[in-house]
């Protein structure tokens, strides 16, 4: 097999291992990847745009990088945090369905905070129970390590394992995943449509103001050097120039 | 290997393994813990429609759907931020709003279509017994609803060529339908993101420019005149 096919096989395997059981993580990561590539495309577009002068590029490229940084960070951080909160609503038993409650009660799975203050983790408890039962069946099956558990109990354990796996796959996991995805959608909308514009517009406006102010200064400086008409005597020193033309204390040359 | 399960309990199960009581306020769960629930009782969703919708989000919601939701909500929020940006002058606000509208419409249209297309295409190259079983069940349900019968060809689960399983990792053919469905969504989305590197320039950028000009004119501003004035 060629190296390229090997690499492609590894990519497929990696995608399956990481995203076949977690739709929320997939949406978060692909959303972030989309933002990064989109930003890279925008910056590349500016760099290769012949209609934009070098001077303008010096302003536009950093602006686009800051814009992209705000978009990407706000999307990832906000969406990730909200997803984790909504996922925890399911795993800690804060939001459950009758089917989950009945199953947990029947199979002895904690779904409320214990007297020791320990929060439940329903999904983990189910998977741990399955692992434990599977290890009992496996160890008991070993001729040297036989635990003395009779065949009827082993059959019951196998039935229990099947029930737990079935419940996890068909009932619990879609519910937990659904709440996580709902959180992800809310986070994406909040970050993309509210937080990012709120942060981006003042920053862009400040940059525009600074750019226009700089342009005006450069224009006036050029006129001053050429001896053209200015609102001040060209023989006036720089300090007087500053105080007469730009009385605002905040102006700096 | 550590066994965290008591063999005695397996051989002699007691009622303490079963949960008792209701769960409003003080309750016992399967571990025999009596605890006041944190911040009151858990919320028990009883509406089957809501539970069904949450499960649908977990299992069937794709990146195309997420892109669509982001785009639609952006249409109702972002232009207002731009139009009400007090730190910019009137012309800048209008052009900014027009550009935002253009970017949202262009970006959402291409983003949704490309993602949906890639995920659908991935289905053709990720066939397994599990996926075929589900496909046939859907066909049978559809046929039953419309009173038709499905052909023998459609009923038969065919063997799969290399091409039909090209996008599936080797050794994963026996995975559950649920896992394969999510993998298809992930693979299709990553492929779409790579394709969009090209379409950003080829389609998005010119479409955004075209739509920006259209929206600017609708808002009563000619972008060429404003740009010319500023230069």
C-alpha cells in the first residue's frame, strides 16, 4: 500500500475514533476549523489583492488577523463551555427522562448527589458497571482464576451487560449527546451573532479612527514640508505647531 | 486486575441494589444514598416530543444544520449591530450592514450546500450491513405507507465493493449504524471544510461583493460613490 493510502487510512481511523460517539465535539471542532480556514482565506485574499496598496495592506492584514482571532476564540471558548454545561445536565442527572430514571433505579445507578456530596455521572457509571461485569465473566471463565460464580449467575450477568449496553446506546447516549449539541448550537449563535459583533465593531471603529487620524497627520506634515498653506506660520516650531493646530492634549506627534 | 464488584453481592443480591422512593427532595438511589438533591429536584422531561427532538439533535443533527441555524440567526442580529454602531459614520454603517448581509447570505448558502453535499456523498462510500439494514427498513416503511411493494432488488442486501466502502476505515465495517452515521457526518464535514478553502475565493468572495452592492443600493447608498469619495 502506498504511503498516501496509509496516511489516508490513519486519518479515517482517527476521525472514527474521535467523532463516532460525540456529535457535539465534532460540530465544535469542524466549526472552529471552518472559521480558521475562512480567516486564512480572507487574509490570503488581502495579501494577493493587487487593487490594495502596500500601505493599506499594512492596516488591513492586522485588522483581519484580530477579527479572525476574536471570531475563532469566542466561538471555541463560548461554545465549548456551554456544551459542557448542557452535557453535565444529563450526566449529573439534573435533567432526565422517565426512561433514564426508571432504568437507573432498577439497576442501582446513582443519578442524584450522594450524601458525601459526590455528584453522579450516569454515563460513566453505566460504562464502569459494564466493564466490571465483563471482567467478572472473563476472570470466572479462566480455569485457574475461577471465582466460583455459577453458570446461572454468569448468564444473568451477560444479560445485564447486554441491557446496560443497549440502554446506553439507544436511550442515554442520544439524550446526553442531544443536550450537548443543543448547548453547542446556542453557544455558536451567542458567540457568532452577539459576542463577536459586540467586540469587533468598537475595535474596528477605533482602528478606522486611528487610521484616518494618521492619514490627516501625514497629509498636514507633507503640506508643512512643501511650504504650502497651513493654518499656522511655517516658521513656528514643532511645540507651537502642536499647541496651535491640535489643541487637544491627547494628540501626540 | 481489580474487581470493583462484590462477588457476594452477585451471588446474593439484596433489595438495597434497587432504588426506592420518589426523587422529589429527599430520596434514595440505587446506592442506598439518601440525599437532598442539589438545587432542588432534577427536571424530569415527560413530553415525548421534546425528548424525541433532543434525541434527534444527538443522533441526526449535522454540521449543515448547524451552519443553517447560525446563518439564519445572524440575519436577525448582526445587521442591527452594524446599523447602530455609533462609533462609525452614516456611510460606513450602511456599507458595513450591506456587507454583513451579503456575507451572511453568501456564506450560509454555500456553507450549507457544500456541507450537506459532502455528507450525502460520504454515504455512498460508507456502506455496511448496518447501513443497508436501516436503508431497507426505511424503504419498507415508505412502501407500507404508500401501499406499494418494494422490488426484490431493493430488498436484497448486496455485498459491498471496495468503492462502496472506500471511505470507511479498515476493520470498522461491523460497527453500529449509529457510530457509522456520526463518522459519515464528521468525514463529510471535514471534506467540506477543505473544499471551502477553494470556494471561499471562487464563489463566496464574488457572491459577497455582488450581494453587498445589491443590498447597498437597497439601503439607498451607492458603494462605488462612497469609496470614490473616500479615496
